C-alpha cells in the first residue's frame, strides 16, 4: 500500500440501537484510495484485514438486478 499525504482519524464506531438501547457495537477501520491505489484517508488501521461476510450482500444483489440476471433466470423473492 502506497502512503502519501493523507488524513488519519480514529476507528469509527457504529452502534445499532433498538428503542434507544445499544443492541450491537461495531468498530470500523476504513481506507479511501485514489485510482492508483494511494491511500488518501484512513479511519483506524488501514492494514486491518477482515472477512466481509454479509456486508457484501447488497452489492451482490445490485449486480444481479442490474445485469438482467433476474429476468434471464426468472428469479423471484422465494
């Protein structure tokens, strides 16, 4: 990872509330890069490796809905 001039912030904290009570808390490390892969901004540790699991589902669904795959394979909610 190429490091140039960049902004640095502490890791982000995301809280899921249910009726005002914290149900879950997540610490987020993020990096913003330019089109050449240079790190421009970091929150937390840019070197943190994670397994994205379910967080990619919306992006996977977008690919299916925007490419005609739904229609081609006659997919439905069930």
